[in-house]
C-alpha cells in the first residue's frame, strides 16, 4: 500500500457502476490534485452521488479503479478510505435532531478516534471537547454550541454537516450539494466557509448552484449521463456552449428556479 508523495488526491480510471440494467456511471476517468478545489456539476441523475459513493467505498465500482493519494482502494472497505483521509457529507441530512451542536461534533470526533460512542458529559478540558469548539468556530457555529440541532436553521444544519466531516481531519473532503435548499444569505455564508477551509484539504464539491460551485472551484468537471463531459477552469466552463446547453438549460432552472 505504499503511496507516492506527489500522487493526486484522487485518481479514477475507467470507473463504472451498474445497478442491474442501469449504468449509473461509465468510463469515468478523473484526477484531482492534492490541495485542489474541484466542483462537479451536472443534471439530476448524471451520476455525481454515485461517483462519491464509489470513492467513499459505500459500494465498489463494477469496473475501473479508484486511487486515493496513490493507494489503490478499489476493493478496500470504507474505513480504510476514512483512514486515508476521506470524509464526506451526504445529499440528505444525517444529523441527529435531538443532540446539541457540541454533542454532534464531539460524537463525530470521538467516532473518528474509535472510542466509545455516546457523548457522556465530557470534562471542560477534554481534548475532543476543545476540538469540537474549534470546529464550531470554523463552520460559523461558535455561538450555537449548546443549541439543539433541530432548532438550527437549515443553513446552520448544513454548516454543522461540514463541521462533522471536518471532525475526521480530512485530506479529501467531499461535499454533496451542501447549498441545496439554502437562502441566498446562507449560500453566501457557506461559500465563504468553504473558501476559508485550510488549503491542504482537497475539496470535491457536487453542487447545482453555479454561483457556489464556480466561486469555490479551481477546476470544474461537468458530468452528464453517467460520465464526465467537460473539464476546465470556472471561466472555461461558464463560456462552454455544451455546458450551457446540457446544464444551464434545464438543471439550474429546475432545481433552483
Ligand atoms: N443505489 C442505487 N440503486 C439503484 N440505482 C441507483 C442507486 N444510486 C443511484 N442510482 C441511479 O443512478 C443514476 C445516477 O444517480 P446519482 O444519484 O448518482 O445522480 P446525481 O447526479 O447525484 O443526481 P442528483 O443531482 O439528482 O443528486 C440515477 O438514475 C439513479 O436513480
Ligand atoms: Mg446526487
């Protein structure tokens, strides 16, 4: 499992994933450099979440290979990928509404450390508790530590999800539509949160909101029908006629209009 020091954070070669008769992902090759910010755009059903699932190891690809930081993980279980530094958020919320922000972060941190799960009244100087407060500050929830998750705004819940992913000390952070359902003000907040993440964290973000995606990305991959169609920097993507046709034409209007 020796990994190259200069290896990309993520390398996909000819990756495909079939569900019965449905080829959700096919012929997908892609490299994301360490430290890069990559946005993945594409209409509903383009295979974006399937790509995340294949990278995180929720299920293996049915063809091709997945490398993380130079290690071939194609057939390795999710916990190995977590250990290599892959953390993600999900398109649908995975939060526990009855916990507080502090408890949620504490639990995410402890989960990572592989200790016992339930957050029983940690001491004030418990390192995990200190770390939870640090992460809350990074994601703009320093004043909400004691708030129950269910009492947070939708935008704050999305911020907390990013925080819980950060609790795993990611080298590769994958965010699946973090701005979905957010107000304009909340989207602006989330955009600066992502822009402000430490540059050594590689970020791959699936996002329908072009403003968010283009503001945070160094490079953009546009997917359609289960495979990457175009890759370029944000300016090239905005000017690309094919992208305007397949993506701007329907997806933005349908989802965010
Ligand atoms: N576990 C699964 N079992 C069966 N079919 C699946 C599964 N996951 C995804 N699919 C199908 O694969 C295709 C790609 O889905 P995927 O969720 O990757 O799209 P997406 O680009 O994330 O779309 P969206 O923008 O709506 O989130 C869809 O047709 C979807 O119904
Ligand atoms: Mg999706």
